C-alpha cells in the first residue's frame, strides 16, 4: 500500500479530525494476528481484531478483542443482552460490513452495529485495529476509537 493511499477508515477518522498513525505491511491472508503484531513490533495485547456475530434475535454485533484472545461467545451474548451469539460466515462479511476477512475494521462499516471492545483496550495509550484493508493497520487512542464507533467496554474473552 502506498503511504498516501487512504482507506475508508482513514477518511472517517480524517473527517472527525481524529489523530491516528497508519502502518502497512506486505498483505498476506495467512498471517496470524500475533504475526502481524510482530511485524508491527508491538505487544499482541495492543493489536485488536474485529469479529462480527449474529445474535439469537438476528441482530448483528461487533466485538473487538486482542489478536491472541478468543472471543467467549457466552460472555459476548451476555454483553449484548442476547441468549446466544455465533460468528457469521466468512462469505457474509463483505456484503454486511463492506470489509473482507483479514481487513475488517470496527470503523466505517456499511451500517453501525452495536460494538463491544475488550476492557483491556484502555490499558494503554494506543491500540491497533485494521485500517479496513489487508496489510494495513491504524494506531490510535482507545478513547478516540470508542468515540468514533461508540463501543461498550466488556469482558468478552475466554
């Protein structure tokens, strides 16, 4: 990705005058979140992945958790006020969010869904989330992310 190439995520942040830093790396669908954290030279607990679920009611929910953590579906359902939630199928991701697997960001989805972020997001000055494209991450203050996406902090990992 060229340094001056903006993703939709960056345009949203620019429009809201929110400071961020973009980081790019060679896009590779096989990289794990921990490997991406290593490429960025960051602690994996500061690099977050975005997961999309569907509740028993049919409502969609977004969960943002550290890359090495597993989403606890029971805790996620409780946080969302649902009986249960399940991960959506990969083929549903693009039409629903506008993002592909590996490049899904909580910022700038086609529609705003209730979003929950792991409570450890506030443990540091900055966190990393996808910039909406495989091979590109953005670094920003957790409070800034939470103001753009209106996330709820929750204990949602195993």
